[in-house]
């Protein structure tokens, strides 16, 4: 696997930096930067990793990622099997919270300042906010002062019109990996996401990290506050959720085996632990929500 720089710098083009990706696949390496990030996924799906948290992502969703939070949008394997030029489309907005905290001294911006400076890690915008999506697209088309003003409009909307943000955290906020730790964790996450359907032994995943099994268990628990099996099961359940809702009419048992579980009983137990309901209840809840 290619070793990359873990801390990814953001180009210095102003207070608000835009990056629009129209590519064969998402930038799928664990990375971080001192700037906070707002991402609108316009096309594509896969698995999102933020620190020790994982979940599926899809088109239409908006995420706010806190500064120095290791994260990765890992695209669905289908994008690597069929490398089309425009498989995915995402707009990323980068901004330095410390800079805004220092310069947002106008009383009219007090609500915005409070929202930005008290950002609790990373968040997902709840469904039903097309105004935010439209503002992000508008910001990406503007430059200079016009971009900055519209960005304030977006933050004002976030701070005053949005409730019930979804927190993307499992309660462990100390994610300040060193460069070498970031590369090692990237290798672990990448291998897991790409091979979750197989029976990954502790010996195998430890070898990916170039460690003994005992050392790996301690290392992974120290850096994520969860066991490797818990992390692996979360990846599997994320994929199972997609299969349950958008699969090709597979039974629950078939999905259980396809996502790496050795029995339907184990699958149901782990699914309920991770999601909070059984697979059947999850399907009914999602169908009710969509109706």
C-alpha cells in the first residue's frame, strides 16, 4: 500500500477554501488537517470513518468534521471495479476555527461564533435541510467576499435552523495520532473495510500492522477505545444495513453470511447491539420513515 502524508495541508486561498471532487472514487486514505471541514456528498456512497467511529454514507448527506479529526470517505468497492471519470461528486468547504474565533467579534455574529467555537467533534446534518445543500453549492460557485458572506449565511442556518444534529463519536475524542500512527491506522482501516466479508484472524490483521497479536490488541484498544472485533463488526453491520435496504432481495441469513458472520444468530445479536434493533425492525423502521 502506498504510504502517504497523514496530515494533508489545505491550500491557502482565503478564509474559506473550496475543493470540489468529480472523480472515479473518493480520496480514501485516513487523513486530517487543522481546518474544520463541511462536506456535501452529491454522488457516491461508501463507509465513513472518523476517529474510532464508522457509518455508511450516501448522496445528499452533509457532514461537518472537526479540526484534526482523522477521517476517510471510503468509496464502495464498485467504484474500483468500474473506474468511470465521474463516479463520485462531493463539495468540501475548509475553514480554520481558530481564525474565525479570533475575528468574529461583531455582535451580529455571536450566534455563529458560539456554534463554530463549540463544535463538539464531528456532526451529520439531519435529513430535511435542502436549504443547507443549496447554500453549499452556491458557496462553491462564488469567490472572495461573496463566498465569505454566503458562508456566514450557511453557518447562521446551521446555528439557528438546525436541531438534532447527529454526533459522529463513540465518546473518545483524543485522536491526535502521530504521523507514523496515522499511517499504521490507515493500513488497518483500509484492510478491514476491503476484507470485512472474510474471516479476518487476529494474526492476519496484526501482521498488517507489523505487530504481534498481543501488541496489536493493546495498540488498537489504546487508539480507539474499542476492540478490533467491535470495529470489524461495525463495518460489517454498516454494509449489512445497505444490503437490507438496497440489496437484490437477499434474505437476512444470506446477508449475514455475505457480510462475514458465521451464523444468522450471531448476526442478529451483533446487529441489535450496534443498531439498537433487530434487522427486521430496522427494515420496517426505514420503510416507515420513507413513506
